[in-house]
């Protein structure tokens, strides 16, 4: 501390603020803590994205059965694993009812998608032509969605 003399009275001047060294130590410590926390945060965000993508796909598959019953027309579910898209169309007119992008330009940013079939038709009587399995992958997070011919959709 510095000592100031005013009218022969001794006053101790207090130091205000932080030194450059103290500030650098705090910044370095924050950087170290952040470097440990960032990978855990990224893993958590990827897990959340994979779960949301699986839930959206499950709802789209259920929606296809509902659309077929409401419109009393066959509906086609087309899966493009290369483009990471799912398209639901009216089979008779080829009108696109729902198009879901799951790739890098979407909020889900999936890295890979697999499917047991490239297309499945859903009929107004509530049955599909075949069962369907869709695998979604984002980093180390993988989800599998199964759809039965009767329209039961679940995540494995």
C-alpha cells in the first residue's frame, strides 16, 4: 500500500481494481474449466438432437397412418438414406404432404440414416405393406425406430 501525507496526517491509499497478473490467472483458469466442460456439453447436445430426431420421425410415421385413414387414400413413406430425408406423399397424386430433412442443414444434423426399406405404402384400412426399421446416428448416439405393419411405432 501507498502512504499519502495530507496536512501532516498519514492516509493509507487503497488500491482499486486488479493487476494484469491477477486478471490473466483468472482468464487462464476459466479457459481450463471451459476446455473440460465443452466436450461434455457437446455430447449432451448430440444426445438431445438424436432423441428429438427419433421423436420427430416416430410422429411422422404415426402421422402417415392417420393421413391414410382421414383421406381414405394410400399414403407412401419414402426414405432417402443418402439425402437423410423422409417424404410422405399421396400415392395416387404424388402430392408431397410432409418432407422431413434430418441432415446437416436441419436442426438435427444427423450423420447417418439407415432403413430396412426405401418406401412403404400405408393403406386406409390401417395397415402398411411391410414393417419398417429406421436407424438414426449422430456421432456416437444411435436410435432405432421400428414400425409394424399395424402402425405401432416405437423407439428401440
